[in-house]
């Protein structure tokens, strides 16, 4: 997701941009080309022989952090409880 490459290096020259993007990743850093190369090497190696049909996300945990960063009505817990209760009501009605 956020990888510093020769093409994107000038974009990250602004410390506000770099710090803001670091905050959106679980490991609090911007990726580099070696992060991508390491994933490619794994997939090309015998170590990945038993890896099938899997999406290998090389994005520093951005995906898992977005759930925490996204505002939800009534807060996270209240929203989850409300949605769960509504789901239970719907499946009761289908019996």
C-alpha cells in the first residue's frame, strides 16, 4: 500500500505525509522495495510450496488498521452489538 520507491520518494519528502501514512500501518513504517522483494522471493521459493489460493498482502497491516480508523455510528462496540442483535432477529424470522 505505502511503499517508498524511487518513483514515490519525492512524495514522502514531506514529513507530514510520511508520518500520517506511517500512522495508518500496524507496524508504523513505510514499506520499501525490499519488503516487496522478500514476498516475491518467498513465493518463488520452495518454502511456499504448500501456499495455495492465498492473497499475500504486503502492506504493513494497513488493512487491519483501517477498521480501527473508520468511524462507526455509536462507537465500535455499540455498533457491533446492534448489528449482531439485528442479525439474530433476522435469522429467527427465517425459521
